[in-house]
């Protein structure tokens, strides 16, 4: 028979039976509990033998644990107030149960012991005695006299609740009301009843006793002395010291810290309790309100001290004057009287320091043109910069640090003394204009790189600076092209970006617009303004006028866009001036010829009308005389005055004229028949038939029709660019983009 004996190994950890939650009363309660555990390994061996121990904890020193039996006891009375209030009286012990095998196996179990609170602590006041002051003749509105505060160490609300009571001489003049704050704290508010007012002359001091009691059947309590002093009425408002409100100066940007001023107030009342209050803060820059920008820079405390809160934030460029509006308040002023002083203003002037470096304004690249003789004309070769500081701190001086010439093949040649820079300013913008010292070498093809420095000039401290690099291309003046527009200069300037983009698209060059001006009204034809520009390739070469014209004609989209932007003429400056002179001469000659023609026509018409009018007058005179005289008979007596008949002396009673002067001699004509017809009336005989024939024969001729004056018109025909779409010659026009004018 084969017998096999199995050897036990320690492969089972101890097992704890049940859970352990124990409740004991503080001071009197005891803890006695045995931890139940077993091990399933072979009995009577080290693998099943158990040992008990406490793991480290904040309250382990209050307990003992038998290592063999697992009996847990407390070593002394437990105090609920000694336990962290956040634990609610619960102590958690961790018991480690381990066997004696190899390896050692163990199990942990928590034992929770709740220590129940009892009312074993008396209230304690936060002061040994209290002194309060109340003004006499108080109107009796339950005004607060003072506050007492007490604390009970018991941890439960039922045991730490405090109630206050009042006793002592004159206690009936006051009342106290408790307020529970929580966690054992309570306050007692001592007030005057609404129907009570105190009299300083009758009783200046009240000695009271305030009791703090627990709701305990044993009636234990704690008392404290409260002294109430009656004061005279404070009926005068405080005043601010004018000398303390004199303006101060504070430098910007962290230059000063701490206290910078003290506002002083006074009160004639002996019981005055003065406090300086900040009413408002005004932030201004150059006299203009900038809102709440400076509100956090300064603070005013109750004693009147003025401090800098945010030294680094003080910025002269944002705000140069801070006005603190303050007042004094007498905290002891009796209700019904003015407790505040009049408002006062403390002016804090912010001083500028050189804390801002100059900075260049964004601008396009610039270039220069070498002339045939003399120094070149540098176009738009300037730098503009600003400095946010003021005075000398913001004054900028320009200087040239370095000049390098970069040729077309990439070689760099340094130059010295070839350029100088002038300084100018307008408003707060400073301009450094670059000028050549001598004529530039027109044989050099490339770019001048000029490094310009802008440096401020502070009165105190180091200067600040900034650098920038300008590119100056050497382009001959003959490449300057002029474009004329039918719109004014202002509109061309407004459309500058769109014009630049259209020209760039058509030419694939960098377009440098150097001038935009209005054309003199006396020289205007179709154009109202002009734009001068250069069209430069990256290698420094530029387009001529003819090349520009060809490239624009070949790009119909750009051409149409330029026409819509008002382009009418494309041509060089010289040709434009010549065309303009010829146009002016032609217009003047045409106007002179038209004026002469009009004068000749008007003179001829006037003479014809005058001659016709004279004939009509003579004929009317003869006809009138014939009707007034009967055939062969003369009146025998004077006619009645008021008629058109003549008397014997041949006088007209209406006109009082003789028969020989009818006032029509100036209408006389060289025609003899007219004279005979008129003078025949002197013989007092008239041949009716003959006179009738003469009247018919010499009746006034019809007035010849006046010739129509020939109108003067000047027709400026324009071809629609959209219809033709062609440019002829070296120029073109909008609505007839004239190549001879362009």
C-alpha cells in the first residue's frame, strides 16, 4: 500500500468575521471589543496562528489591542472635543490580522468608534469685558450699542447653543438679542429700545452684566461685564484740509511705489471718528475723459493715506491726469446731522518717462532715379516713425547706419557717404527723407539697401531706438509714365489700390506710384487729374511708355478695369504737355473765329432792320397826311382844338407844330418822289387819283427776313472703348482712349 502525506503550506490569509461599529459616550464610556478572525490553514501550526496589531493612526494612543486575543480597549476617558470636528466624533482604527506562516499573510479590518457628545463645556466670551459707547439723546430707533461674542466647545448643536441675558444697573434701558453663528459661536447684539433715549448729564456710564447660558438642566452659565459710556452729541460735519489736497506728481510705468500722499481731515467734535472715503476717480488724457482706465492705479485707505496699487500699470500715454474725489466721514456723527464733509479733489499728474521705443509706420518699398546731370530725384524715399512718449522723450532723430548696393548678379557692395537723411515732423509723425549726396552712378543696375535708425532723445536716461531697411532702385527718369484720369485727384487717390492691382496684373511689375495731382483747369480737355508711376521688374529694369501701352492693350481685363476707374490718357509728361498746349491753342483760335463770325452777322442784320424801319415810317407819314385833307378843298376856318385838322396857318392844334416841321425830317430819304408827295400838301391841292397812285407806288416795302445766325459748336467725339477695344499709337483714351493724347 502506498500512502501519500500532504504537507500544509501557508496559502490562506486570515479571515475576519463581522464588522465593528462601536458607540460610546465621552468621558464615561469605555471600549471593549474582541476582533474575531480565523485561518483555514492546518490548525496548530504557524500557518494558522494569528497575531493582532493596530496600524498607525492619529488616535491610536488612546487604545490598546491584545496581540493574541484581539481584545481592543480604551486607555482613558474619550473626549469628543479632542476629535477633529470634521469627523463628527468618529474614530476609525485599522486592525491588522496576520498569520505566522511563510510567507506571512494578513488581513485588515476597520473598527469605527463613535464618541457621543455630552454638554460638558461652558460658553466662553471672546473678551474678558466689553466697553461700548452710545450718544446721548439718541432718537431711539433700536440703534446698536455693541456686540458680545461667545463660544461653546461642545460639538453638537443641542449642547453648544448659547442664549444671552442682561442684568445690572440700568439694564432696563437696554435689550440684548442673540444670534447663532454656527459651530458653537453666538453673538449678542446690545441695542437701545425704540422708546428709550439716554441722557449724558443724568447717567454717563452703565455697568451691565451679560450672561451666556447653555440649555442644561443644571443651569450653568458664564458672565461678562459690559460698560456702556454715554457721549455728547456730535453735530458738526468734518472738513478736509486744503493743504493736503495739493496736487502731486507720479511717474509712470513702475517708477514709484507705496504711499504718495495723505489726505487730512478734522472735526471740532471731541468724539469724532473720521474716515477718508474715495467717492470717485476721474481719468483724463489731454483733458478728454478716458473712462475707467486708471481706476485700479491708486487706492485711499480710511486714514487718508493714498497708495499706488498698480505701479507698472500707470501709463502716461493712456492717461496723464488722475483725479481722486474724496470726502471725510465722521462715523460718530449723530443721526440727523451731516456726517460727511464736502467733496475734495486730489489731482495726481502722471509724468512721462521714456518707456516707449520709436516704431516705424508701415510703408511700401521706395526707390530713387539717377538723373543725367546733378543729384538724382529721390521719389518717396522716406521713413515715417512715431514715439508714444511726449516731449523730448518722443522726439525722433533719423540716421543712416549702413548702405549696401546689391547688383543684378547678387554681389553686395558697401557704400559710405552716398546718402544723407533729413528730419522733419508733422503733428506726432516724424519723417526721415533720404537724399543723395552726389549723383548716383546710372551704370549700376541693382538695389540700394539703406538701413535707417530712429532714435528718441530723452532728457534723462538712455535713448531707445528702432531700425528698418529701405530698398532704393536705380531707375532712370525716362521710365516715368503718366496716366491721366477723367476723375478728380481725390477719387484717384481713393481708387489707388484698385488702380495699382490692375496695372500690376497687366504688367507683372512692381508699380511705384510717385505722384497724383489735379490738372490745371485751363489745360483740361478730357482729363481732370494725372498719376505718375514707375513699372519696375525685380532685377531693377523698368517699362518704357510704349512697352506699358502694349502690355495694357494685351490684357483686356485690366484695360476694362482701368477704363472703369476713369483712365482716359496714357502718355509721357512731355508729350502730354505738348498735346495740352496744342489743344489749348486750337480751342482759342476756334473761339476767336466763331466770335468774329457772330459779330459780322449781327452787324449786317442790324443795318437791314434799321433801313426797313425808316422806310416804313416815311410811308406811314404820307398816308396819314393824305387822309386828313379832302381832295382840292381846304378848311375855311380853324379846326376845333383837340382834332387832327389844321387851321389856316397850317398849325396842328394837338401838336402845336407848324406845317413845315412835323418832326420827321430825320426820316428823310434821297428818293425825290417821297419829297414831292409830302411837299405837295403845301399847295392846298391834292390830286386824289395821283396821290392814290403814289401811295400805292411808294408803299413801304416788306422787311427782309433776318438771317439765322450760324451756331458755333465744338464736338468732342469719343469712341467707346468697350466697342473698339483698341489702342492706336503710343497712347489711348477712355471713351476714345486717344493714343496721340495718351
